[in-house]
C-alpha cells in the first residue's frame, strides 16, 4: 500500500495517460512534467486489451504493473480503465461474433474502436473476465480511485446474435405475442407476428429509412431501448466482476452528454459515479455546454466527474480551432460550476500516430513545459490544488427543472412527420437557454422523476407523455407547482401510440385545452402572437387549440387560426399549467420563463449580464457562486452579499464590484 | 345480395378504412360519423394479408366478413383490396425468395411494405391465390364496386430470381444474342455476351452509377422496362384470378402519377379503370397537380378515380403543412375537373401507431364531428351527393396534346450528359404550364398514341424518337396538324442508340433542320433570342442548327452561334412543325404556345385570369366548365354563355360576372 | 512491313478509333475523313478483349487484323492497346475472383470497365497472356509506334485476394510484426498484431470513415501504397510480356494527371513514355490544366504524349459545355507548350450507344467534314503537320520546382484534423498559380527528387517530410538554393508518425523556427499580416511560431498570437529557407514568389499579361516560346528578341508587337 494515496478531499486533476505508446525513457520525463502541472490523477489502461491478453489463455500484466508502479512512485492516484473499449485483433479473427454488423447487415472486420457486438457471447465472456482479473490484481493497490469501464460505450449492432437477444428481450417485456402485436400496432401494414422467430431487427433492410427515421416506430423504438440495455448489460457485467474482487472503489464509465443512442438515465443506477467527456466544438454556445453538464449532474443526482476535455484543440471536428488563452480554464470552471468534482484531460501526452495524433494534450509533441497550453494547465492545476477541496462535494439545488428524456427524443427522431425542423434537443435547448440567460439553475429530469423538489417544471417537447407522467404533473400543480409544456407535447403513450380522444392526450386535463390540429410552417413562413405587447414569431409548428378551462394569454395573429390561443394558463389547485402552442424565439422564451419564475418565487442568482454565466453549489452551509465570463471583453457585476472571492482569496462586501477579465472566472463564497 | 348497393350513377365518396386497427366497438361509431359525412364508399382490406392467411395452408376471413357485413349494413359500397401490398412475416421467414434485393445486392428482411420481389415464385403463387379466394368469397356480395389490386405497386428488385427472369425476358425480346449484342451496342467497352447466363442485373455492382445514371444505358433501360413489366405481370396474375371468379367488376390498382419506375401507359390495358393517389406537397404548383391528373386521364382514355388524397396533412413530407380551409375541396374539384369520377381519402380513421399515425384522416384521433376537417369533408360530401351524378362519366376532349413517355424519361435519367439540369419531367411541366395558364386543355400522350384527334401536339423533350413516331408526326402535320418539339428531341431510337446522319434524327425531315452541335449552359449562364420583339433567355442547352426548309423565327444573340436559329417553323402539307432550340422561360412558352394555338384554331376555354384554372368535361350534350380559384383572394370572371352554375344551382347568362372566393370553385353547365 | 510507316520525327496526331462498333462499310469512309483531317495515328484495340478472346482457350484476331490492315493501307501508325481495361463477361462468370470488391466488402458483378481486381490470379494470368499474344502478332508489323497497356488504370479493391496480397506486401516491407507494430503505432487503440493473418484491409468495415478519412492512418496509407503498387504490378506484367515479344517499341499507359489513388511518380520507371488524358471541365482554370501537364512532364523527365482530349464536349461532367471555337487548338498547344509530343483525341468516331455516346469526336454522329469541330481538327492537323516536327523532342528546363507527392497528399486526405479545408492539391495549386501568372516555368517534383537542377524549390504543404528530404533541403540551401515551405509542412515522417521535439520536425533546423501550435480558422474567419506594406489575409490555418535563427518578414496582426511571425526567412550557407505560416491569397503568393525568384535570379519568360500564358521548350540550340491567349479578347506583347513566329512563319524582331486573337496561339523561335 502506498502512502502517496491522494486524500479523499483532493480535487482530481489529470486525465488519460497512454505510456504504452512510448518507450520507457519517456515515462520518467512525463512524470516530471505532470508533477510540474500539479496533475494528481492518471487514467490508465484505456486501450490495452491486446497487450494484456495477447492470447486467449494468456494474460500479461507486466507493462501495466510498471505503469501502476510509476504512478505510485510519483504519488498519482489512478482511474483504472478496463481496456474493453477495443478488442484485440486475434479475438476478432478467432471469434468473429465479436464483430458488429451495421444497419445494412454488413459485418465489420477488425478495426477502429467501439467495435464489439454487445450481444456477442465471446465479448460477454472475455470482457468481464479481464475486468475481474484487473480488479483482483490492482483493487488493493491503494492507488485506484475509480474503475473506468470500457470507454465511451456507444453505437449499435444488427447481427444475428443481437436479433436473437432482441427477441428474448421482447419476450421478457411483452410476455405474449398478442401483447406485442397490440403494443406494436402490427395491424398496420399487415405486420402481425405469429412466432417470435419472425421478428427481425429494424435496420435498413427492414424498417429503417435512409434518413434514420422508421416506417414502424414501435419496433424501432424498442430496438433503441434494447440496444441501450444491451450495452448497459455489458457495462454491468464488468461492474459486477470488479465489485466482486474490489468492493468499495467507485465504478464509472465515461459518458458523452446528449449521446443519441444510450438512455444514460437508466445507466445511472449501475454506476457509482457519473463521468463524462466534454468536447464542445469551437462554435458551441456556452448554454449548450452548460445544459450538458446539468444533464450529467441531474442523472447522477450528485456531483460528477469531468473525465475528458482537450486542453487545446480537438481533431475530429471539421475545424479544430484552438481554445483561446483562458478558455480551457473557463470551460474547466464551467464544468465545476455545474457539479464536476474533477478536471481531467484527454490526454497527458500527445500520440505520434493515427487518428488522435492531432488532438491536443498536456504534453505536446514538442514535450516541453515552455508552451502556452502547458502553462495554462499548470496554472489551473496550482489553482485547483489551492481551492478545489473547498468546492469538492458541494451540491446543486435548482428550483426549476427542464424535461429531457431519451425515449421521447428517439420517438421524435424516428417519427415520420410532422416537420423535420421539430427536434427534441433543439426545443430543449431553446427553453434551457432562457433559464441560462436568466441565471436560474435547472435540473434536466425525466418524466418519471420526482417533481416535488421543484417549483417549476418545463416540458419543451414532451411528445411522449404517459398516464403516470400526467398524474405526476396533475399532483405537482395541484400542490402549487408551475408546469409549462411546449407544442406537440402529450401526443403519445409509452408505446409511441397516439393517445386518442383529443390532443394533448393525458395532459389535456392539466393544461385545460384541446388541440384540434397542428399546422406546420415551412422555413421562411411564420405566424405571430403578442405576449405582453411584444410581437413574437410562431414558427415550425402551431397548435390550433380550444381552451377547456385554461385562459388564453396570447393569440395567433394570422391565417385561418387567427385568434386561437398561442399561450395559455390553466389554474389547478394551488398551481398553474402553461402551454405554448408554437415554437417562438429567444426573446419570447426569456420573457415567458421570467414570468413563470417570478410567479413561482424563483429568483435569479444574480441580475443577468449578457455572456456572464452564474451558477451555484452548496456545501456545509456555504454557497459557492460561480461567475463565468464567456465574453472576450471584461464584465463587471455588483456583489449582493458579503463573503469572499475564492480564487483571489479576497473578502468581498455587499455592493462591491467584481470585474472579470475576458474569459475570466470568479467564485464567491458566502453563507447560505 | 344487398339492396343498399350504391347505384351506378352515384359519385364515389369515401376512401381507405382499416377497422382491423381498432376494437369492434369503434366500428359502429365510425359508421355513424362516415354517414354524417356522406361517405358512400369504403376501400377495405388494403393491408390484411397477415390476418387473412395466418399460415400457409389456413385462411381466416372472419374479420373481413365482419367488415363487409358492416359496410353492407350501412349502405356502403366497397372497393375491395387484395392485401398483397405487404406480405406476412411468416411468409418472409418461410420463403425468403419473397424478399427484395436492393441495388447493392443486399437482400431485405421482413419489414415496411411494397416488399415482395415481383419475380419471387412464392409471391407469384400466394398473391393471386389470395386474390382468387377473395373474389370467390366476396365477388357476388353485391357491394364490391371495384377490385383494388395490391397497393401502390412500385420499387425494384435485383435478386437472382429477377436476374433469371430478366434473361428470359431478353430472350423473348431479342431472340438471339447477336441481336441483343447489336441493340445493346456491346462492342462498346468489350461487353459482348456469348451466353445468356453471362448477363447480370444492372445494379450498383455492375452498370449503375451512384447518382442513378448508368454506364450502359442500353442494359439499364431494358431493366427498367423489364421491372415495370414484372410488376405488371404480378398485377395481371391477380387480375386474372379475380376475373375468373368475379367477372364484371372493374379491376384497378392505385397509381402514383409521374411515378418514376412504372410505365403506367403500358399498364392501362390490364386495368378496367385507372385510379391514383394525389399527394401534392404544400408547395406543389397547381399546374403540376393538374398535369398529373391529365396524365392519369390520358392513359385511361376516359374518366378515372381519385383513389386517395389527404383531407388535411400528410406525414412523409419534410414539412407537412395543413391544407388551408377550402383547399381540400378545391383540390377535390381539381381532380374532378380533370376527369375524376370519385373523391376518396386516405384514410377514414387516423391510425394510432407507426409511420402514418400523423397522416390526416376524415375521423381524427379526437374522433368527433366537431372539427374543421370533418366539417369540410361533410360539406363536400353533401355537395357531391347533390351534383356528382351529373358530372360522373363526363369526358374531356382536348384539342392539344403534350408528349410524356416513361421510356424517354428513363433514357434521359440514365444518360451520361449533356447536362444534369436537362430533365424530361421539368421540360414537360414547362410546356404544360403554358397550356395551363392559357386555359387550354391537353392530353398527355405517348409517342405511339394516335395523333389524329389533336390539332396541336407538343414534344417538349422527346429524346427518343423512333421511325414510327417520326412517320406519325409526318402524317399528322401533312394533314394539317401543328407539331412542336423542344431542344434535344429526336436524338435516339427505341434502343437508345443515337440516330446517325445528323440530329434530330428521324425528325430532321419534318422539322426541316439539322442541329450540328449542342452547347450546354451551366447555371448562371444564358444566351438569348427575340421572339416577337420580346427578349427571351436561352438556358441549359442550345442547339446550333442549320435550317433545311424551315424558316427561322428567332435567332440566338450571343456567343459563336449568334444568328443561328432558336425557333423555327417548317411548313409541311397543310401543317407546320416547330422547333425550339433551347430552354427558355415561362413568358416565352406562353407566347409561343398561344401563337401555335391561334394558328391551330384552338381557343382558350375562358380568357385567362392568373391563378384561376379552367377545364371542361362533356356529357350528354352538355359541357361542364370548372373554374378553380387557386388564389387566396377572390377572382371574378365574365361568363360568356348562358347556362347554370351547378354548385349554387343558379342560372347564369352571358355577360354575368361570377365571383369566386379564395380557393373557390364554380361549375358552369351549358350546351356544347 | 509497310512503307507507310510514320517517320520518327512526325508529330503524332490522332486518337482512339473503335471500328469494332461499326459495320465495315463505315471504315473506309472514316479513313477518308481522317486523312482529310491530317490524322496520322490511331489508337486501336482499347476495349476488344471480349472479341479477341471469346473463350478461355480461343483467340480470334481476325477483326484486329482487318483494322491493322486498314491502318497500314492508309498510312496510319498505330498505338496498340492491350484491351485489358475491361474483362470479358464470360471471364467474370467463370473466374469471379476477377471481380472487384468495394469498400463495403460487396463484390461487383460484370459491368462497366476498370473492373478487374489487380490481385486476381485469373486477371494476372489472362491479361499478360493477351498482351504477349498481341506483341507476338503485331510487334513486327512496322506500324505499331507504341503499346498502350490497359486503359486509365485506377480504382481500388478490397477482396480477400487483395487482403492476402497486402499481407505479403507488408511482410516484404516490414519483415517482422514488431517492426510493423512500431511503424503502424498499433499501441494506439489496442491494435497490436500477433499474427500476420490478423491484418485486414482498411475499408469501411474497419478503419475507413464515410468521408474517406481513416481512424488508423498508418494502415490506410500503406493500403494506398499497396493498391498503387498492385495495379503497377499488373501494368508491369503486361509490359514484360510485350517486351519479351516486341522489344524496342515504347510502352505506355494513359494516366490521368492528379489521379488520387496512383502514385504515378513510382510508375514512371516501368513505362518508356508517359502519356495522359486531359479532360478539363468547362470551368477549370488554365493554371490547373498547365500544372497537370507539368506534373506529367516532370515525372517523365522528358516530353510526354497527350493521349486523349475531347475535340468538343465531354459527357460525364455535370455540364458538358462545348469548347468554344479556337479553344481545342489553344488547349492542344497548351499541352505541347508544356512538353507534349502528340495531340490526340478521344475519339475518332462518336459512338452510337452507352455512356460515351454524347462525348465529342472528330467524326460526329452526322459524320461529315462540314462541321465546325471537324474543320477545327482539320486546320490544327494541317498546322501540326507543318510545324510539329520542329518542336517534337524539345525539352523544358525550369529553374524552379514545386513539390507534389502522392503519399503526402494521401496522408493529408486520410488525416483526422486539423481542418477539412486544408488540402494538398489546393495548396499546391495556390503556389503554382503564382509561378504561372509570373511566366515562370516549374517542374512538379517529389521530395526525394534531386533538387540541384533548381534555384528555387517550393513546398506548399509538405506535411510528410522525412529525414532524407530534410537533408536534401539542407544541402540544397547551403549550396545557394532557395527553399520555401507552407504552413503545416514538416509534421510527419514516412510512416505518418509525427516527428516529436517540435514542429516542423526535421525541417525545424533549415527553416530556423519552432511552431508551437496551429490555430484553425473556420470559414469566414481570418487573421492578417502585412507583406511589403500590403495587407494579406491569413486563412484556414495559422502556425504560431518562434524564430530560431530565421528573421520574421511579416507578423500576424490579430488574436492572441498577434506579433508572431507569419512569413520568415532563414539564411543558410549561400541560400535561404522561407516559411509561410498561414494560407493567404493569390496577391500574396504572387508577390512572395516574385521576390523569391528575383532573389534566386530567376526571370520571367516574358513580362506577365493577365490570361496570357507563356512557356518554353528547347531543342538543338533553339528556344520555342509558346504564347497562349486564354482570354476571349485579343492581347498584345512586345517581343524581346529576334527570331521567327512559327505558325505564321514570319520573322520577328526585338521590339515587335505580337497580337494574339481571342484564344490565339503564338510560337516564337529564337536562339537559346
């Protein structure tokens, strides 16, 4: 056991290190540079399966032993990966069932990564076996702070093993073919199944359309669920093997935010800690990045780990622009501001070859400490070493929540109609941005999450809204909560079957209206409505509604549905339920959300300053207010309380002005 | 035998009804609503194969019996579909030859619809077998007004069964390999075939290019012919089985207008009545819809059926905009105006699940009569019940014809060069629009159709023009007809081999000129010519011609072929033949066609008013003049004769003004 | 032996003739027309394999005998093709291994051309066998002036035979798996290979990305090399078979300029003469066409053959615009100006069918001598007959060279990052255009070519720069040469492994600077620098550099690297090395190259006139200066020496003005 072990309270700073790509003489120099940069955590062993298991019956841990020894000698804690994110070439040759089959039914060959079929018997045997051996060997080393299962799980497979597993999954879910035929609505297009074996995977050879939509959404939606579950099962098999050998060390896998094919909310139970890799493109708005951090924290229901980010440039974007000076620090604190208890990088030393060779790293190809990027990493390391433990473990307690649910996203992605411009993620971001711009923190929750912690719950485009969700909203509003739904919400149940009897289905009662029809506006066309005397555009889709108890707050101005309500409010018990029957612009959503917050008694953390993001975390009776200047020029704010600024370690008084330089960060600490 | 049977003279009003998607308690409520809406015709059994034949040796007609009984009890006539538009899942599993193979050689799995290989032995056995049984069981029910074979036949297959059938088809066509080698011009690129078995299908693995063009047009063109014939043969096998059991009831299949892969003109002989499904996108110009109706009527050579349209929205367009109030009625009358003897919808009740769940229906998901769309359907039903029988059976007798031929379309689609902007359908529409805007009705005919009923025949882009067609044009013009051809006409013979000796090949004599070269103008470049002192653009392609008897009516202004003729007229016998040696704009075509009509003694039905379409049908010595206001504001016309307005049942006198509201319709009846 | 044999000094004028597509009666008429047009050379037998070898064990040369006899009787020399550019249908059926497999692993069927797998045992047996038989039969005919192997070699295959051959090729290259694992950097993503058989082809099923990039560039780069070598080996097998039977007749194959998948520089050794097919699109700038001619001449290191061009229109472009009058002559002389010793066309007589039927020809579908295109061909033929032999064999001796290397091009194409806008060919063209506009001839050389013949060597984007190249540049500059490199040069070694220790790697010393980082500028963003008081944009990519001996000639103006050098000069021995640390615009490159030329003592051939291209060839102490007016209006130049104008056969004196009509050509002859 090493006495170098990083104390529990230390803020994790580090990232992926792949010494197997380098001769041993480099390793010691790397440690010198990483210590200089205040790195305390190394993610090891991410892609070493081929090295660890050179043959089916032979394992070779000698190189990993040396790496672990290196880490220990230099006082680094280790996030130990299981290496199963890419299988060995020999395994692909010997057990071709491990290779995935694409949506054209074409089986892959060995290559790339994320390449194992999740229902491959070979993969399900060898991957947990390796994880177990790693846990057995290194679980008691004292330097493993977390297990990192596989790497960026993702993708889909359509092979015969997956088809067979899909049928087993369906049997488990539906029990009888009659029930499956009912829930899949197979009377449509003569799809009735008489034998489980008749069911095939919904790929481009069957139900999938070239644009990713589906002709049979009920089947395709279940396949998405099944595929997410299949990968989750692989993750769980490894987690089980690890926990059996090394109980007590947290297990994670690195997620990817709004990743399209995995229902991460369902994954959260299997993992001890949520971690994710943040790779905003050069033109990604800060609100999108923040929303993704909020999603990750919300599914964790506690602080999370920032597992990867680039210190400088990425390589797989069309344009891999450098993060300007200060931006890496700003984005690191943005993660922390939203709940991260670590700042970690991909990677420690830049590769010489293959597709990530142009991806930035702490130690560049030049490999000196005399570089801008290294200096910025070093400075941030020094800073986090100083202040990180104060923040670590602090929690976020938003009073508002925005719904985001993978199944709902999938259902709209698979849908044929009403408009290719109507996208769950875009609508979620539109509503989120209003909260963001108003300095009002939010959680991103699922429809079956508990609503009672919140005063305000917004459902930007909750197309799928089953009875259980409707009941939850009913109860939430009756008890004083404010609920707001966007257009095209409430259409379908959990099977993606339309709820008949009038839109918005099970939400009709709580919203107090009936939407008779939906009109679709092609690009360039818009309707309008006035909200508080301000003219707002109505775009993409307009619901033509009749109030049934709700009051109309704004009406459409044009077309044959001029006069029909565009924004409504329904009073229920002590609360209210709003409906926005169109897609509008940022100005509208900001005004609308501001009103809802005011009505719900939710106040901004600070008065909004454009481009200056504000979030809060709490711990031990103290509040940490993060101020993040995303502008390339300075901004000032008046501080409304007395406390201290953590980074400068200066006391502040109410009324003081805090000036943040371009891309600058401030952390104000005060009592709750 | 039911005495509810719809009298022969009743105008058909109804559409697809899929009660198998609903529990029986819904059925009676549906009948109540449909009767309210004046529906008299139900298309049943479109996608029930899986239900009708749950196993290879077992048929179950119990549910269809109940549906038929329901229809009969409610006095509905039935268009009875054969359900073969989608095969059962068990059949795909047991007889995989029924599954299609795509242009990459990848065999499909069970899924979607239109999924049967037309040369599958299993399909060719089971589909007619089912049709025969249906005819046997329901042919004498007295309520079947028409048989509806399969559904929207279409698509292609490239499997081994198709390859073998293609070789048989070729043997039948060419008799000897020598003849095939000659007509396919296989000396090019060393393609000589010495054995029939060497011939493979022209897919992406052989002659097809990724953009759909071909390296070997002769082969690809024959494959299009063969594939259209293969599907037609499937249709014919079902029709034969039906006629054997239930003679005397008309047989149809629902077509799709300018559907790219089926030569519908060739199909017309097999069917007793032509029917089609009209799904204009929100931005489709009225001229395009009208042109499609004209095509369907022209191949029928008599009135046709509008088998499907949406009452409100579609679902598979990128933007599924609602039909504005009045537009469904307007488009229904547009169909009638061009020869439809029915107005039918897809569908009666909106599905709950899968890809058509967002497609509009007469009975919506809300399922009440208190909806705009329902009320519009109801009002139209009332109207058609009142006036439909007067119009039913009335015929159209255009004096002008525009050529449109699938083989010619295919040949240009497959062609490598001269310009990707030169498209048969676009050019056809360009010329058609001139007639449309001038209120001059036209037929859309094939090159081997009889030209003698017409005074004017236009060939917008008749690239393929064989000797037979040229002789027909020669005789037509000699006897006084006016013929006009667009640029790039007359290039190739029936094998898509260029006619040597000078363009435009066999048309050189009748047009009285020789085109030495074709210049291609990329986007943004244009030449010009003056027609009646008006400057007209020349775009896309310009023929550089020398007159050989023709006179030049307009010359190119620019470039090295300045002065060469752009528009020519050749006098032949009592007639004339025109050539337009470029692509121009709407103003030109309208002026040009106006001149040709004047010269041919063809007068507009009414003086043109922009956006106000006028067509005529005749019956029993009476003319029905349809006035269709496609504008969203009212339009007035002066009535030039005495008669009556059918919809209002008012008498009108010559000189009266008829004012049509936005999207309004008028039907003037008068003596011939 | 014929006494019609074209004398060695005669300038070749002719092209592809495919009489097998025509009945014999046409052949004699063709000869009449071709003689009229002064054609003296026919390329025969390009696509006749199916005719020559109708069965595996039977050859039939009767038709080719007749063709050869025809040529001989009419005094034509023959470029005799081997017909192996498209295999017979029977061969594909009998030996399916001859069919290629695409990047999805899908095996093609018989069809199109370029269709043989280069590692097919059947192809490698039958193709050289046929070539040998042709050489045996016609090698001594006296009229074969060159052998034309196959036709436009190209494309790739990913079949199992290719995979096995790839593994053999790799064993030959790397000897051991350890060395392969090292050079392929397989520690990345756990790709270590333990058995040669584990290696698969890098297609879409393994390492290839849908956009053509690669996840494992080291493997993909080797596959490109291997595939180019495989096709070269096929070419060599045919060449060997021919040379064994018919020594002394030059062997060629028709290349395609900047063809993406063949490393033509490596092919040059196998061929006796380089020939290529020039098909500029209607909007290709003259500089691009000239650059391609220069590439072909540079790899030949002597005059080359223009094997194909169209006299009028192409067919496979999106827009197949006619060459304006004079342009075919101008482009023919452009080829000659850059080193062509022939002017040849595809094709002599226009085909009637299939994908080239709309491609222009000397004898059109009308087949008369009374056509513009024919007359232009005839006039040029007359002219070349008069002056061609004077120019034939004259060489080009540029004092400047621009680097262009296929491996470097591939490496950037395969690269993931830094910017999709950074393209080797575009950057090469950008620099080339400066030389072109300045009337300074250049060679296009590879990094391992001898630099000593040049005063100035430019490397626009030499991403791959190994030690050998760096040493060559070092020595070149020390001895007085001027070297200039563009941004992102010097990154990687010959294995596409980044050279560590600081960019630009092995070039760091000679350029005298260190590039710390590269910033990428998305479209619409730019930085700037001032060069000689002129503000120049910096786009796409900017290197942030520190001089290490070099002097900064211009600095970036904006962003966090404002002030860092944009253009540098390092003095080394008697020479200099420049670096341009961004992508700029034409004005900059012209100013910069002008300065470099001035400094290097390189003077323009003539003072530049926009759109008037000038090149030189030398022979027997005489210089031929080609003046090519690419403008559509006339241009005049003052002649700086005394000599004669070859085309007009007029003497010229220094100070005379030569006026060239639109698209006009002048050839000035003078002493060296």
